[in-house]
């Protein structure tokens, strides 16, 4: 049995971040579908691992870790110190600040405001004004990414890093929704590069049409 186990439904945005990094690092693991229609979050076993009863959760030997970005940091420190986890805190912070920005600015605007507010909400229940405001905030975030990527292949330069995962995880859905997008040549090129990565194709570029107009998981 693999030492590492990941719990979470594959269509979950936060689970996809973790699965993508696991794929990049080629970590032998077991993936247990949990949450939504798979259930299991209210069990005593799962609650003992995460009292908040949310996914993703990983167990790695005796270590249990929850919260997607905490898991990303754990996996980077545990399995990829030379590649994704720099010993210099100042250099680690270059990636971590983009990770936290993605979680506090981009993800609320896109995932919560647009993907949920527009795509997953039945048409009759949509709040058009709120959706338009979210789209404006989302596109402002995308323009910031476009400026950051000017002259670079990835967010921190020429090499793929931990910074690319939280923000990059949004792009497959962002570019496949019927929404108005600004001209984003650098983000578009970055998305094309990410799309060439096997782990991104396997864990992020997953069909989501079954979620259209469906508020339940």
C-alpha cells in the first residue's frame, strides 16, 4: 500500500491543486474519492483526521495534513526540498506570496464569484450584478498575472514552481467558460505551457460540464 493517501473528489478545485503537485513529484499514493456524492466526510474516521470535515486531506505515514495550501507546502518540503522548497525563507516567500494571493484574491473572484455564481447556479437564480462584479475582479487579477508573466515562462521566471499551482489551477475552467476575457497574451501562453505538463492534463484538465447549473456537489 502506498505511504501517501489523498482524500477528495477529483472535481474539487482544491483537491486538484494537491493532486497536480503529487503528479509533478510522481509520489506513489492512493486517492480515495470523498466528499459530495461520494460522502464519507461525516464518518468518525474522517472527522478524526479533519474536524472541519472538508477535503483535501492527506495521510503520509503518521502525518495527517488538511487545507490545500498547507498540503502543498508540506509535500514540497517533504518530497522536493531541492526543487520546490528553498532553504532560504526569503526565496520561499517569492512563491508563497503568489500562493496566498491566489487563495485570497483570484480564487474568490473566479471560483466563488464566477464558477459558482454563474456556471454552477441555475440561470433563474443567478445574481447578474454580483457575477459582473466578480468578473471584473477576476479579470483584474488575470491582468496582474499577465504583467507578472511578461518575459517569463512561469510566475517566478523560467522554471515551474510552487507559485504556479494555485493560480494555474484556475486556467482550465477560466478559458473554457463562456465569459468575457481581456487580451491576456502572457497568461494564454502560460496556460498553453501548463497544458503540456502531463500532471496538469491528468489532474486539472478534467471535464466539468456535469456541474453546470448544479449547486449540489
